[in-house]
C-alpha cells in the first residue's frame, strides 16, 4: 500500500498501531489466527476492541476495495491492518470447496460485477489513476454476504502521467493472469488489468484455474481449452462449471463468455474499457427469475 499512499499524508489517513496492540489482537501472532499468506507476508485475523472508534480516510475508498484500517511501522518492519472479510477469498470458493457449497450462477455474476467496479474505481475515479497489476481470484475477498472487495495492493502502480499511455515496470504478477503485451514489453496499462479480469471471469464461469498442472497436458491452460468453444455457439455450454448443475440461462452464459472473450483478446486496443465491462455485467447480475420475465 505504500506505493499508493503519499508518505507525507499517512498520519491523516489511518490509525497508527503499536506492535503490542497488534500482538495482543492476534494472540501473539498465534498460528491459529493465521488465515493465509499474501505476496508480501502472512495474514492474521485479529480483534481490536476500539476499532469502531477509528475514523479512516484513505486515498482509495470504495465499497469494492478492502478498507485499510491502520498500520504499524518501525524500521524495516511494516504491518498493515485491513477490515476482516468473513467469507475468505474467491479462490477458496471456486477451487477449494470442501466443506463449502459451490457458488450459484447469480452469486458468481455478483462477484464479477463488484470486482469490475473495484477496478473501475482504480482506473477512472482514483486520482492519480491506479493500475492494480495483480488481479486474480485469491486477491478478491468476500464478506459475509459475498460482496467482493479487491485486496493486496503490493504490486499496484500509479497510472501513466505526462501524456504517456503506459508505465514501464519490471514484469511481476501471477503466471496466467498477466496480459501478453505486458509480459513481452514490460509496458503496463489499464488494459493489462482488463485482460486479467477476463481471465478471472473465465475462472468464475468454468470453475477451473487458468493454469492447472494436475490436468492432462492439453487441458492445463484454461485460455487454450476455452478458445474453441468460445468460437462455436454450439459448444459454449461445455465451458460452464459442472457444479452449477445447469442452473443458469444459456443466454446469460453466452453473454458472460462474450464479455470474457473480448477482455482476453491478444491485442490490448481491442479490449473494452473496464467501464464498458461494468455496464455489460449489469444484466447478468439480475436474478434468473427476473431475466425470464423480460
């Protein structure tokens, strides 16, 4: 998050915690409080009794971004405190189901729509513009009502300035989610995020990881496997997650796949703006019964 927040303004943005407060909140960083590991360290669950009285003002505040509550900083040690997301990550609900039930179609579309709105805020509302750079299922966290929020801004970059169209940066991110032009040129743009969104959206629809080495060689890359059905309207239902049990409208599935397909196009200038994606997803978030009545 330090890449996004101006250091000179930090004292006005969020609560400053002591190491002791965070140690007490996490029971001395007890392994039982460990909920996962991000790209820059471990993530613990903790309770801070006075948190309701903490007034936060972040440079990036949106209902689809995880809220930064505060931080601790001493020398080289940095600890960030975020709001707790009760339902964990989207990754867990797509690929690690036991003992969870699979997500239904409407919930999947709700999550995709909310995540797209989070990106839209970063691209078009945040000042300066922010390129997320690490959009993937494990970074989309869910609250108790399965509302999605983007998390882990460790790789995020401020957008281009001075009339430039891209940011030059060392290629980092998760294999399978990075846009091809970014991998080849190290030039990062908003369209790089749109590509990553398309990959995750395809994972949401199919229930498959973009790269799955446990599958036969010809099935390990989701993008390659999905390409033939995406081009043939008679085969597109083969992409849908079998755990959905066919409980979706074929029209909605087709429209969702069209959105995913245009987001993952090889040429960046042929991808849509994330604002257009948000608009296209509006219909898909409607309950199935409402769509049938239209």
